[in-house]
C-alpha cells in the first residue's frame, strides 16, 4: 500500500490555506525515549460528562428512549471508542507474537492489563498498556498512554473479520514497509496521535485542550463513544423540557437540532417515467451536514459545535482534490462519504443519509437490492437492467453503482456518489470503472462497447464534470473555458464547481477572474470559500474590494479564508465598511489555528501569512516550530530553505534540508529544494544528483523533471536534457515550462522541426500569447511549413 495517512486520520485541511500565531511549543516529547518503566501510562485519563457543559450522557437519555438506546447498543457508534475490558478488546493478547519489518512485538495479558510490547520512539522494545480500544469492525486499533496527556495508536491492529474471511489475526497498517522511529508515520509521532487525529470523531463533544505553553493535552469529552448527544446536541435543556422543570416550552423540545427531514416523506414513482420523486422538497441539509462532521475529509477549525449549523462553521471540508478523488469524482484517497454523496443525483433529489441508514443502530434500512427498491422500481433488479445472472455480484445494485475501495488493508468502503458506470471515461481519462473492477482480464474499451450495446447508447449520468476537472488538472487546451462553464453550471454539484475554481487558480486572465468573481456570492459555502482562495494571490487593489464582503460570511470557514486572503493588504486598501469585520474574522482565524497549534501545518500556514506581510523573522520562528513538532515535515523545511535564499543563508538552508532528508529520504520536494541550494552554491554535480532524485521520486510533478532537464542542459548535457524533457512530456504533455524548454533546447541543437512541434503545442494551449505565436511563425518559416 502506498505511504499515506490511513485509517481514522482526518486531514487538517485548514492548514493548507491559512495559519495563526500559537505559543511556544515544547515538542521534544515526540522523539524522546520513554523512561525505562513498564507499562507506560498517560499522565491523566481524558475527563468525561460533567466537564462538558450541557451534556447529560446516554444513561440519562436511555430510559425515555429505550428503542433507540437498544438499537445503539453494540453499534459501531457505541463501540467507536471504549475503555479497555474483556468485552471491548477483540484482539488476541494471550502472549501472541507479531513480526513486521524486523520488529517482533508481543501482545500479552499481565496483571489484568492488556500490554503491547513493541518498538517505542527510541527504536527499542517497551511495554505499553492499552487504555482504550478504537473501532470494532473490520478491524480494531488500540490506544496507549504517553506523558503529557497523549494517547497514541500503534500501527499493529487486529483484523476482526471471521477467520474464514482472512481475519482473526494481527496485521500492520503499512504492510511491506519499515516504519522506523524517525519516520513521520511512526506510531509514537504526531500522525498517530489520538488527541488531534481521532478523538473528534470517535467520542462525543471532544475538547482537545492543547497547551502551547506546556506542550501537553488535557483532552476531555462528554462521552467516550459516539453517543446520543453527538448527533442530537447537548441534552440538558431537553431533559428540563421533558421533566417539566423548565418554564419555557419550546417547539424544539429543548433540542438544538431537529433531525426530522424524513418525517412524513414518501418517494412515489412517476407513472410516466417510473422515476421516484420526494413527496415534498427537502428544505434543508441539516442531517447531511450533521453526518458530515465525521463522515467527511475535513479539518477542524472550531470545536464548540452548535448543532444545526453548517458543517463549515466547524470544519474545512476537502474539495475534489487530485490526491483524494479521480477527476470524475470517484473516491481515491480515504475521503469517507460526504464528499462523494453531495456529488450524487440522490443528494440533489432530496435523499438524506437516514433514507438508507438507520441512524441509531447504523445498519441499512433493508438488505441487498431491497435498499434501492425502497424507491426504485423492481425492474432495476432484473437482468433487463443489469444484464447479469441473478444472484451474482453484478446483479447487486451497489456493486455497479457504489463500487468499493479498500483502505487500512482490510476495510472496503463504498463510493457514495451513486453514479452511472462510465467505462467510456476509463478510456478517455483513465478513471476506474466497476466493469473492469470485476472483469479484471478485460479492457475498458471492451466494457465501454458492451455497456453501449446493452442500452443502445453511451452512458451519461448526473455527474458531468469529469472532462473539465481533468483538463484543469493537466492544463489541457480549452481548460479555462471548460472550468468557467462548470463553475457557472448550477445543475452540477457544488463541490465539483468549487473544485473547478480551485483548478482555475493557475490562470489569472480577465476571463478567469470574472468566472471566480461571479462565484463569490454563490449559495454554496464550498463555492464561496474556493472563490476567496482563488483570489488570495491577486494584487491588493483587486482582491480587497472583492473579498471584503466575505469577511462577514454566514459560514465560518469562508470568513477564515477571507481573513487569510486579506493578509498583506495595506490598511488603507481595506474598505472602511469592512475594517471591523476584518478584525473579527482575523480573531476567529487566530482561534482556529491556535486550536491546531499542536500540528506542524498550523505553523506552516502562519509562516505563509507572515511572509505575505513581509515579516521574515516571524515566519522563520513559525517554520522552526513546525519542524520542532515534526522534524520530517517537508513543507516546513522547504519553505524555511526558501526563506533563507534572499538572505544569502544557503549553508543554513542546506543543513535544514539534509536534516529533514535524514528522516524522510523519499520526499521529492526536499531533494528538489536541496538541488536548488546546491545550484546557487555552484556545486553542479551534487545539484544534478539531487534534482535527479526529485524527478525520479516525484514523477507526478512536472516541475521536478523540468528543472532537472534545465540543470542537465546548463551542465553541457543537452542529449540527457532532451531525454528528460521527453519523459516529462510523455507523462505531462501540457506542461508549459517543459514545452517552452523543448522549443529552446531543440533550437539550440539545430532541430527546428522538433522545436516547431513544441511551439505548436504551446500555441494550442495559449493561442493568444504573442510570443508563442511569433515563435511558431518563425519556426514555420525556417522549416518551410505554413
């Protein structure tokens, strides 16, 4: 499995965009060896119910709601996190042995405790007592205590599937890899820390309580599991209403959110089209937004959740980024369900999560195809529609419309975009399709022809954004026009339109700025947030009047984006009517990043803001803080090296980069930055070696190969340079820098025909660029072509 953040990890999405000042970090704990005592324990366990205001606990709810409590008992929500006891622990701790990448661990019961004898932050074996379980099926992880209120999750997990399915065994979450103590993914580091990476979704009303001054946590929660109030909100006022002890008799029954969008709703089928339609339009997305708080790829920006408010008030939801989704929106990284579901026709037509899922027991409303046949006509479950033998996998609705991808080695997750299978897009864009997912020995061409023959036409479906997003990713001819059209097409999912804006950022033409400007007032907060981000690097006179109105946006994530985008705008350029709003949004931004001050990304983002404001010394402090938390955090090392460049501090930059490479030798960005430092130091052979390593390790980024080719050419190796450019353009045919280098290098070699081919490709990408068109005209004249 590729190296990626696995399992329950929720990316700190906000940190890609903005940052705030957090106090001094005492982060040496991350890599210091534990004291030679056994077993290791947390300095203090997380506190519970009474310390979170307004929450009363499941034991208070259950007597009045016995049916719901019975369904919840034993569910994945109820067992999301549990204190250690014999009923909770599923793994084999009977002196079991597990060896991975040369590390032999022992899982044992000792004096009533569950102990993992495994490698610690110093690389040596130590005893660690398990204090909590995390999850239940198809795998279970374990949490052990570290000093400073930390709970850490070892990468040794228990496969809880039946033995007949390959389960009932210990396994490693990174099979085939050696995750040593200096590796950023080692279980004792920040990546596998419960307080910041898991707690928010595995317990109820979590308060992380990170202290920047002491470098410790005092994390608390209302309940250890995902309980009633995780979804329904704090129950104290509801209890007062139910007991009659409150003078107020609110229509909400004392609850802060009404999860009643399904009440009285049916899905009759139109007699003419046979398509189901909601008996009345869904007027809100309360339930979907509630579920999104945990079932979305997102980053926390505010933890005092007010139930019933948009998810964007507390989280920065990920868009359809290339590393997370395929260009047609199918799942790629571990993104959970929300980002997929909001792409679907089902969501657009008014379906909510609980139309399919019973929320208390977390099971399905009906088994097999019966789930879909709640609304769709029975003919869809016959060979006339699916063209497969009854009872076969291909006859199951979900296998075609919700194909699964396996994460965490053993955990298949279904794609909730509920899309029409499009093997034709596999042919043109290389995306997966469920047909060849099952028929692995057949081609996408075969699947596309077969599907078209079955139905008498090429498939289409609801999602119509794949071509535009793919063109935007690759910078293909016509990409700007396609993206602008998608942004304006309100029939398409908002998350796709927001993702189009993100891809349009690379172009800053009057037409693209106009497309983004029009999205600033969109009904979707995802679209508004993306539009603000896209304008953040425009000159202050352009961005200040456009972004200022969003400082008072109804959704916090948009306000934070606007506050970050206004960094570096001279005070005199801020509209007078927006100055108070800027102060308020900046304060919110400060709180958001302080909340995430235990993560290196927060300090990277603050450094970026400081750099925008021209405060290099503060930016340096924040980048060093990021590296103190995670010495292998490549973006901080790269940015620090770049910060040193105009100061002439190349020796310091080299030292920073080599220290990071000692911990993360496979990071192409570190090799690339080191190569640039060595070029400036006129150490060309070493620089070429480093730049070559970056190109080899990072083939998905054309910049690495392009810079390597330029270095080779400058070193008097034109053939090698052209060979590298050919490799880059074979993978990235629309990379403008590489095409421009191809024109220059082929010209220098006297190969005008090859230079012309590169120039014509550039002209197809930028037909209005006068320099490109002049080069084409000149080369055509020299080669005798018209």
